[in-house]
C-alpha cells in the first residue's frame, strides 16, 4: 500500500508538471521575432523611399541635361548633332526605345523655325525648375483641360495665355470678375486658377498650351 501510494503521488506530480500551461514561454520566444520583422519592414520602406527620391533626382538631372544639350548643339548641322547625341554617355545608358524617341524628337526640333525652337527651350528651362509636386499638378491640370470639348478647350487656352501675362494679383481679379463667371463654369475657373498659379513661361500669341512633357 505504501509503495502504491508513493507511485500514485509521483504519477500525479508528473501529470501536473506536464499539464502546466506554457504559452508564456512561446510568446516570449515569438516576441523578438515580431520585433525583428517589424524592424525589417521599416528598413525596407526606408530603402524604397530612398530609391524613389534617387529616381526623382535622376529624372530632374536628365531633364536639365536635355535642355543644356539642345542649347549647346542646336546650331550644328543635323549630322553632327546626331553624332554628338550617339556619343553622349547619358544617351548610351537609355533603353533602345527611349533612344529612338529622342532621335525623333531631335529631328522634329530641327524642322521647326528658330523662333519656335527658342520658345521650346524657354519652356524646357522653366519646366526644369519646377518641383516634382508642381510637375504633377501641371500634368493633372492639363489632363483635365485636354478632356474638355474642343470649343471649351480653345476658350480655356486663350484665357490661360492672357492670365499668364498678368501679375498675380490681377489674375485673381480677372478670375473673380463677372465676365469670367459668365464665360466659364466654376470647375473651369478652378482649372484656370490652378494653371495661372504655376510658374510656367507665358506662351506667345498664337501658341497653344499643351500638356507639359518631361
């Protein structure tokens, strides 16, 4: 009987020990892993943001380089221009389809009158100095204007040409005038106000406002 009692107590003790809950130990083991995963995700987000900022800087540098390149070589014969373009280190790093696109743009640029070439260079210079946020805003505004019916779009382009040649305080007065309220809807006046606040070069008479390209 004494032996059986001792054996029973031992078995009961083993059962109590093995049945003891252990989730706390499991949670303690998982906690450092969760922290490491969280830190890894944060580092990944930081790397992605860093890469995005790098790409934005490279895009701005490429645009600035394009304007400088055209100013430097625009007066050369087309054949020499083509040779300079093909030898440009930045051009060599571009994919083939982008290279072909630039060749076509250069050919189109050379076919334009000198006065129009100067307007394009001035517009490129202004565009180069816009911030990424301003460029995004400009694309959005011109995209909405482009979606208007042709007649309304022409009226908007005429108004934009006039507004850009005014000082800022006069632009707002014109936008709030009864004449503009009768000519344009509230949405159209909002688009006009957004475009007039952008630091873009004023177009000359007879020039249509087009969606800016980078």
